[in-house]
C-alpha cells in the first residue's frame, strides 16, 4: 500500500495507519525460564550459502564459492561447537540452500536443532510482485518439511525484509513465531492493525548479527572479531541481569571463518561461566514465553 503525496503532506490518520499495521503488543517475558534458569540464550544461524549471489544473478564461481564455504567449512565448525557445549540452536535455511546441501539439513536434525524458514532464494520480499511471496513461502515450507521431516513453525524473512504481505502469509501458514522485527529486546506478541495475533516475535537486531561487522564486499571495512565479541558479551550480560533473552544471528559463511569463529567460541565460553543459563531453539523460546507471560494483550489504535 502506498500513500500519495509527500510524507509532510499526509494527514495524521494516514501516517498513524502505516505505523499501526504491524506493531509490538504485550511483552512476553516469563517469571522464569526452564529449570529455573535466569536467562534464555537463542543462537541462530542463517544458512544462506550460495543463495545471496544467486538472488543477485551473480554467477561467478568466486562469488558462489564464498557461499559454498558456509556449508563446507562453516557448518561443521558450528555443529562441533554446539555439540561440545550441548547447545540447541535454530538454523534458518532458504529452501534453495537446503536443496543444494541436504546433508546440512540432516546434520541439523541429527544434532537436535530446529530448521526454520528463511525464504526460497533469499529473495527481497518488498521487491516481489503481488502474490509471489506467498507462493515462495509455501513452497519453501513444503521443501523444508520434506528434507527435515517436520513442518517449520517459524520464519525469518530474508534480510529481515518484512513486507506488507508477510504477516498474512505467516498467519495462513499457522506459524508460531517470527524473528524478523526489532521493536524490543525481549519477545513480544505481534499486533495486526491494533489487534493481538497470538504470534510471538523473537526480535533481531543488526548489532547482534555478524554480517554488518564482516561484510562480503572487500572494499568495506570490517571489524576485528574480538571487538564484535565485546559487543555481544555486553548484550548477553545485560540480558542476564534483566532475566530476558539473548538472541544472536550468525550465517555460517560469515562466522565460520577461523579468525571470526574465535569470537563465537569465546562468547559461548563467556556464557558458560554463568549459572542459570538455558539454551533454547527459537521455537522453544516462543512456546515457553507464550504460555507463561502475564498481562493483557496490548492493542494499538490510530489515536494512541
């Protein structure tokens, strides 16, 4: 939906209506985490692999090999670390990536991890023609169900590109959670035009994603991995102090490189030094908070 005219010319109901279409409702913070844990840690890995250059019609073997590295070297390194520490995580997988690397999906399932939706070919949802996002998401769900043996229950939109149609697609699929929006540090219930949906949002943030710090483009500056570790460590410490959720996003083709993996290993070791930590998949976090968070569902109206 678009509004005619310049933004400064819009009437108040027009800009309020846009803001209110998809909004954060009640905070979903339980009194305690499983086993009486003080903090929940939700690690996620976006297994994009070759889909980003493919989406952009970049067929150079060099570009594609950057993505191949994610499956060939990054995923085994990640899975070994998770197994070593008994961590359950979520892997958000574009369907094309799953079809290119079905062994990855089998390894995720065998390791007890969640496999969740991440688009078809890492498409940009807001650039798609009407109806295409729905078709691709349904096709992706069928593909992941066939390869993983279970229907996905959650979605992370590619590049966190949440379109005007995304929420309708999520609700049609009956998904339990989304992890694409950024309205809070803690999980919350998504509102649609002011009405509670029952959908849990496990919010993301670019500062808890490794890709901005380690860009694919070699002409853009990258941060030292230990500097990124410092940011993530501070984020965890704050979540621990508040009794909330620490969520982080890491594509294996990014974090999986040796020098960068130092940051992830050190982060896990830092977390391990704290008592009362529960590692859960995004689906487990969503199910826990929805059933154990008090308070009435919030609503958003055009005048609020």
